[in-house]
């Protein structure tokens, strides 16, 4: 009867194998490409969202100016007495603060 003894396979032995090194390099390369692609997509989405927010702010400012022009030429007071003391410009500090809070540097 013959008994065969094999050397135990350790992690260090596996890491020295050419196949393991090749797969490790491929995995690293794929990970770097994926991170670059995700960063590019993130930047594109952030740019699109910022453009949309800027458009909304401009439209809001135009609308409030239009309302102010119509209100000043038509009637002397507010339509609703309970809203008389409130600011009618929605682009004031609240919206600009929200925009600044959500910027991702």
C-alpha cells in the first residue's frame, strides 16, 4: 500500500500562482473602470440637477417680478389681508439656502 502526502495549500501559495495574479490584476482594472464610469455618471446627473434648479430659480424670479408688476399697477393692496405682511419673492433666502445645502462640492 502506498501513502501519498501532499504539501498543504496555503493562501501564500495560491497568491503566487500566475492565474491568481492575472485575475487579481483584471479585477483591479475592472474596479477602477467601474469607479471612473460611476464618477462620470454622478457628475452628469449632478450637472443636470443643478441646471434644473437654476432654471426653476430663474422662472420663479420671473414669475414673482411679473406678479409684482401686475400687482403694483392694478390694485393698491394685497388680495388677502392675512398674507399682507409676507414676502412674495419665493427666491429669497429659503430657496437659495436649500440650493447651497445640497451642493456636493
